[in-house]
C-alpha cells in the first residue's frame, strides 16, 4: 500500500492483489496494525503530507493531490483532525 499510496485503493483493488475476500484482508490487517487498511492508508497519506509541508515549498493543493487526495478541502479537514491545525498553520509552525 505504501508503494501506491497516492493511487485509489479500494476493497476491489486489495481483493485482486491479495486474492482474499475484503473482510479477510481487513481482519488480518487489524490484527497486525490495529486499524483498517483505509485508516492505515489515510494516516500514511497525512503523515506524508506533513513531511512534504515541512520539507518542500509546494502548495497545499499540490501536496494534497500528490498524496492521494482529490479534494484539497477534504485533505485540509482530515489534516486538521490529525494535527489540530490546518496545513498552512502546520507549515508556519514547523521549522524547515
């Protein structure tokens, strides 16, 4: 999943890749990582977005797109839930 984090990952994609029923994939994933594949992927995308905010001068919209969010507003909303600040505030507060 990490190698394809910017691409859409659906139950169908996981089923085709691992040749398992989506429920089996979810159960095995939760047993190993204590979260669903979707939660893991969203967390990874947000962490990668935060890293790029710290280390690049790219716009928030560009970063959101590159980490797999089609909507910059949804990325910002999810980012704020995780980091308790907007992507722009995070960039200003974090030394590069």
